[in-house]
């Protein structure tokens, strides 16, 4: 089913149903995500938050329903959607055998960016002096920051971030929150999961979509 797009709806979830191991995680779930939205998918462990993010990102298929990007089913505008999508999963896509700088370079290049001063970008995430450290030798928080560094340099409008604050210290979380606000204000959207409360993004700026663990 193709929906008529509202002008500022970026992502539309249309009656999504997800079943895992014979358990219905969510059923006929629909929502719109607009330009300017910061949306937290919340719910207890195992409720289906990561499953929902992966479906929105087109990484896995729902049992039923579709995801639309700017009015088109994402299975029919995959190139355009992927071009505008930045997905950061649990495992964050950081290679332990590469340095922090090599990881960032790699991630920027596969997203089509080249020739940038990566040391400036790493400075944004407090990794100055660690450019040449192997990611495998970094602390958990520094490892995560290596993955997050690309957020400071992307033109992608849709950010889907699975637990971006994991292992990040308080100041780092606040910097990320400010970046989310800036991104939303410039016409993008952020869809994230976190078990932490946010302190910079206000209740008015944050939309929540709740999933509850179901017993069937
Ligand atoms: N590919 C899969 N195959 C089978 N079961 C899966 C798969 N992916 C997720 N599940 C199951 O679906 C349920 C929801 O998992 P999911 O990772 O989406 O939850 P979550 O809400 O993100 O949890 P958490 O807060 O712990 O990260 C879990 O019971 C999980 O074991």
C-alpha cells in the first residue's frame, strides 16, 4: 500500500508486525517520523526495540506491514533511502584491528565522503591523541566514540541509533544530545533506543514510542 506523503513526514511505519521465536513483539504498529523529530523507542529488555530499528532501517523484514521513506515503500527506493540513512547498531561497526582514524576513514569512505580532516572529527569525540591507537586497545567508551564520530560529519537525514550512549560518559552523552538537537533543527530526524534518561533533550523535544514485553 502506498501512502500519500505529508510534506514533512520522513519515515512512516505502516501496520508493522514482528514475530520472533513464535512471540509477537509488536502488532500492526503505525507511526510517522517527521523532519525535526527526536524519537526514543522505549521498553524493557527483549521488548523488540532493536528488532523495530532494524526493520525501519530495512535490515530485516517485518512479518507484515511496510516502512515508507518520503512516501515510498523502502523496498522500492532502497538506494535513495540508504543514501539518506545512517544506522549505528549495537556492535557499532568498529574493526578492532584498525586504528581509530582508520575506522573513521573507512566508515566515511563507504558513506561516500573522502578527503576530510579526520583528526578534527576525532577531536569532536575527545579522541585527540588516540588517532593511531588500535580500536581493539581502546576503552569501551572510546570504542563507542570511534563509531559515533561519523555523526559529526554526515549529510544523512535519518539517523537510527541503537543504544548510542552505551559506555559514554555524562559529558559525552550531553554532547551527543546537543548534536541530535542540531540535526533535528536542520531538518533531519533521530530514532534511537536508550535505557538512559536524557538531560539536554527536553520532554517537549522528545517523542516516545513504547514497546512492552508481551507473554503469549
Ligand atoms: N534474528 C532473531 N531471531 C530470533 N529471535 C530474535 C532475533 N532477533 C531478536 N530476537 C528475539 O526477539 C526479542 C526482542 O529482541 P530485541 O533485541 O529486539 O529486544 P530489545 O528490546 O532491543 O532488547 P534490549 O533492551 O535487551 O536490547 C528477544 O527475545 C530476542 O531474543
